[in-house]
């Protein structure tokens, strides 16, 4: 059984605010997060790994470039690169 975390648990674990997690999903930095039957977000380990990568990018200043130019191809390239790094 895979572990799924609520948005509150992810916020506490990562140090990101709930609003930031929702924002990242809304602008496409996070893939759409799975939902429980209630409609509440449920984050998987893969989601957490991706969030950790985004936090690392934010800390280096790279994320500002991505958010400043949210080009679909750029985000797809970032996702591909990250999936290769996290594999």
C-alpha cells in the first residue's frame, strides 16, 4: 500500500506553505495531485521527491527563471530531467 499525505502533512514536512503547494500545482510546476474521494489532495512519495527538487531549485535561484518563463516545453524539459535524476 502506498503512503499518501495530506496537503497539511506535506506543508509541515517540506516547510512550504499550503498556498505555495497549491500555487505550484496551479502554474504547472507540480503535476496535478491525486485526490481522495472527498476531493482533498493526496501526495505520494513521487510528489514529495518532485517537491524536494523544486525546493532545491528555488534555493539556487533556478526556479525564478522557470516561474518567470512558464513555457510548456521548458516545464516538460524540467520534468524529464528531474525524472531521470530521481529514477
